[in-house]
């Protein structure tokens, strides 16, 4: 999986095709603040804004080796003075959902937030009604911290926001779990996982506790 800063002109067409397939209900946009879009040109306008954003960094998610744009993610609420950053605006094309590459994308964003950018806290927020996003956060090792009621109004609807986070002292065990899950040895000849990510993270946490 490759993450690179969004490039509006190059990415608009492929990302529009990936996120607006013919006959699709476009469910990926339900809980996002933007979309769906009428055309590649309208999506390109949003991506051009994202390229210039001063308080966020937007990434295009590309599968390897062909480097096909199949999703987006971003760092939001970047507050280096406190060592806090948020992963947000995540969407995966249907083709990317529930794949090893999708999990790897979250791992890369998370590892970079802690190990390169040096943050103390990584946040994940989602609409409290977005059950898939809540399950994903827990699968990836984030801890649920509570729900902010009537936090926002998006697309004319109330949004209660569920907050999740990983802190720097939690990250080493979560990293161990991700790496064990992503290892070739964790997949059979048909590419099916042998052990779930949540279980591997739990085991890594137990091993590290035992060493204290």
C-alpha cells in the first residue's frame, strides 16, 4: 500500500470512478461531511482545496504495484504543541474494503503519526451511528473514550461523535499486533487470515505487561 499527498489533477478521475461506480448506492459518503459528487470535476475542486489545506494533510491511498487510487485518508486536528493528531476523512472504494491493503493503510498512517511525527496521542472520531467505523476503530486497537452528544450538524443532520484514541505508551503493543497480522505467515495460500488482528494485539499487550 502506498500513501502519498493528494494530487487533485491526477487523482480526481480515478478517485471519482472508485467512489461512484455505476449502480452503486454510494454508501461510503453517508457519514462523510462531503460527497457524493456530481462529476470528476466537482471532486477535483474538493481535492484542490485539500491540497492547499493548512490545518490538515490529505492522502490518496494507492494499491501496489500498479499504484491505483482506491481511497483517501487524512491527518486532521494537528496540534504539535500537544502531540495530538487525528486520522480522519477515511474512505475505501468497494474494491479496497475488507482487504489486507486497507488494514495496511491504517497501519501506515498510525505508525507515521507516532514514529515519524512523534505524537503522544492519535484520535479516531466517527458518527456514533456509524457502526462499521466504530468496529474498525476497536479492531485497530483504539480505545473508546466516550460520545460527544450533538457535536455537529452535517448534511442537515445531527451528529453525535464517538471518540477513540491510541496513546504513545499503547502503540508498541498495537504495532506488534499489526506487524504479526500483516506478516505473510498469517495468511493461507488463498490469502485468508489465519489469526484476527484483535487477538494478535491482545496477545502483544499481554506479553508486554508480563515484562513489566
